[in-house]
């Protein structure tokens, strides 16, 4: 009986371990890219791990918001400011001058997460306010600051403020590259980065060793802004540089599989095809649209937004073929597009396209 009880105990422990181990791996994986600041209090570190897990696995926004605001409340109280989750985002940002840079960078990231949720909920005023608060306390250029600038640029673009949109996207590029790039270009402030950001985006695969997803997103947002303004000659080289960076970095394993997925790469190739068409390079535009279709077709069964890229690329091919007088091929592409059923409710249409 003694050995039987011992065996049952081992069996029970093994079941418990099997249940706990996946969560331990999830925590480790969630923190691998953005570890909790070492100088944060233990309760906030634990909440941060929960927050990283929620954001990585796309939990409910309310759940993410809860942990984000709970962290801020705890850190505010560390500074002697009593508040609640209901009002913490409405309060002025405390003075964190007595804290180290990593401590503050973590707070910037929390504001970035909250700003993104507000933006996704179309609460642009709240998103703008929260992002500016986070930006007001940044001390160093990193991908947390880049997140804030990307959202501020998107908000400005949505509001038709193209000048500030361009400014923030360029600031996001520099922030994603980090402090070393700032020093390299002898830049004293984040605003001062605007003059060189486009050059960095154009030559990123030659001089920037970055594994930051935010860099790719910021550069693509700048290119998209130019495309929307009809500045195809400025947009096209940036997209080509991004695609070369993705290709080179992926082959060298510098970018993790989570940084740029197949959908993003296919989307960039589709944008290149539209820009080439706008510049009168019809056959090249057709080739790039076909490659965008091939890239997106492989993942179209997995994500609705990738289905949208796939369908749009096929329709673009059809339009180009019809303009080239290849009616039979165009008809086949149009028929193929009908077999790609994209969910309009769960994916957004691509933000620009050349009229053909």
C-alpha cells in the first residue's frame, strides 16, 4: 500500500506538472522580447508577465487594460500618488526622475499598450492623450517609444494632418533603431531625427542591424503615407528596402518568425505592384502582384486579413492584364478572386490602390 500511495503521488504530481509547464513556457516566451524591468517592485513584475501573456495571445481588451492600469496604479503609489484603475490614465504623469531608464521605459510601454487599445476602439482623443503622456517621460530611444510614435502618426494621418504624421513616423524609425543610431547621426533630440530618418529607411539593409518589428512597421507606415499622397517615387524605394531587410535578416535568423509574418510581406509586395503601375512599369507591376498573390495564398486559409491581401492582389492582376489587352487571362484571374472569400467584418481593406 505504501508503494501504491507513492505511485499515486508521483502520478498526481506529474499531472500537475504537465498542467503547469505550458504556462511556465508561455510566461518565458511572453517575456523573451520585453522582459519586466528588473527594478520594478515584484507585484508589478508579476502583473507585467500576465500582461505580456495577454497581449501575445490576443486576450480581451478589457483584460489587457486591467493589468496595464493595475501596473500603473502600483508604480504611481511607489511615487506617493494614490489613485485607482478608473482614474490613473487621466492623471498627469508623476516625476520619475529618481528611477532608472529601464524602469521608465517599462512605463512608456504600458502607456503605448493603453494608447493602442484606445485607438482600436476609435477613441482617438484618449489614444492621443495617453501616447503623448508616455512620450513626455521617455529618456532613451527604444521600441517602446517607437510604438507611441507609430500610433501618434496613425492618428495624425487619420485626421488629415500629414505633416505631423510624417514627423511621428520618422521619429518612430529613429526610436526603433535605438540610442546607437542617435549617437551615430549626432542627433541631440528626437525631433532632430526627422532629417535623417528617411535615409535610414532607404538604406536599412546596409547599415542598421535591427531585429525590431517596430522599425519595419514605422518604415512601412512612412512609405504608405507617401503613397497615399501620390509620392510614388519616395514610397517605392522604402518598400523595396524593407523587403530586402526582411529577406536578408530572415536568412541570417536575425528576425524572429514573429517579427514579420507572411501577410505583411505579401502586403508590401502588393503595395510595390501598385506603385510600379503608377510609375508606368506595367509588366513589373504584374510580376509583383503575382508574387504578392503567391505569398498570401499560402496563409490565406489561416487569417482573414491575409485572405483580403490575396484577393486584392488577384484583382490587381486582373486589372493589369485587362489594360495590357490580355482579356482571357484577366477573366481567369477574376474567376479565381471569386473563390477567395474574405471576411469584410474581420479585416480591413488595404488603405490605398491606384485607379486603373
